[in-house]
C-alpha cells in the first residue's frame, strides 16, 4: 500500500512538474516572441520615418541650394535686382533650414516613441516571466505529501528541476533542506 502511495506521489509529482515546465516554457517563448516582434516592428517603423525625414531634409536642402544658385544667376544678370534676389535666397534657405529642423525634431520624437514601445515590450516580457514563475510555484505547492516522505531519487529529480548545485553528493536531509530554501527563495522573487 505504501509503495502504491509512493508511486502515486511520484507520478503526480512528475506530471505536475511536466505541466509546470511546459507552462513556463510556453509563457517564456511567447513573451520572447512578442518582445522580439514588437522591437523589430518599432525598429522598422523608426528606420522608415528616419529615412523619410532624411530624404525630405535632403530635398529641402537641394531646393534651397537651387534657389540660391538661381538668385546668384539673377544677380549676375541684373545688379539692380541684386538685393531682392539675395533676400529671396536667404529666405528660402531659412525656410529650408526651419523645415529641416522641424523634420529632424519630428523624426527624433518618433524615435523616442519607438524606444518607449521597446521598453513597454520588455516590461511585458518581464511580467510574463514573473507570471510563469508564480504558476510554477502554484503547481509545486499543490503537490501532495511532505518532502521528507519522498525518496532520495525523487528528491534528486526535484533538485535537478530546481538547478540545485552539488545535489548528487548531498544526503536526503540536505536535499530536503536545499529544496525548501529554493522554494522560499522563489517565494520572495
């Protein structure tokens, strides 16, 4: 009868650990995937906006340079129109500079927003990882029996699942103590 109970405890422990591991892995993979996709999407959008802003700035610069050259040609053709042509060229250059500054500021704003989205995605990943750890603790808390009632082999399996170092050289009592400390440590995180 005790052997049957031990077997049932081992089977339930194994199934619960498998479910917990699967849930943690699935949540972790999902969070990593969502975070990666969000970062890639925001990066693409930001790069596209920056490229468009650069193209607009270069176009505005070319327009300004063309207007300045035109004004210079007019100056050579007619001295009496020199002052008006110079003012027109200066105004066009100022408008182009102001437009380039506006476009640059808009591009910087878009880049800042993209950075915020990346931070939010990272926060979501951390929150999902925390939720997965809570699920693991919950499933582990539902396991029947006392750790002291488990065999050393079962304790070694649990210790392996917790990543406890030096587990193979520990006594049964040391394994129970290490597992309890690991569970308490997870409860604080």
